[in-house]
C-alpha cells in the first residue's frame, strides 16, 4: 500500500438552517479527498450540514473535478519523470 498524501481538503461554512441547532449560527463541512494507494475516496466531516439535492450534486461535481484534475496532473508528472 502506498503512502500517498491527501489530495485536497476544503472547509465549507454556511449559516445555520431554520431547523438546525439551537444557539448555533454556522454549519461547517470539511471535505477531504484522500488516496491510500487504491484510488481517491472522499471523507465528509460535520455535525450538521443542511443542503438541498442540487447543492449536493454541485458539491459532488466539484469533488469529481478535483480528483480528475489531480489524476491528470499526476499522470503528467509521471510522464516527465520517465526518460
């Protein structure tokens, strides 16, 4: 198993929704894209993150683009390392 580092991480914040936690003003979501050698996977960390389906699709699309961009950059770097 490879010791590849995390590809990327974001912390997103938004105002607490109307059905959210009492006395809390902000919701926080941390998105980590990691690769332990077998390919990228996503780790989501939050106590509460309210979103509608369209927002979730937008987030999933952004994550997918980040993984593809990383894979393309890694492939390009590998080409440059080979004689």
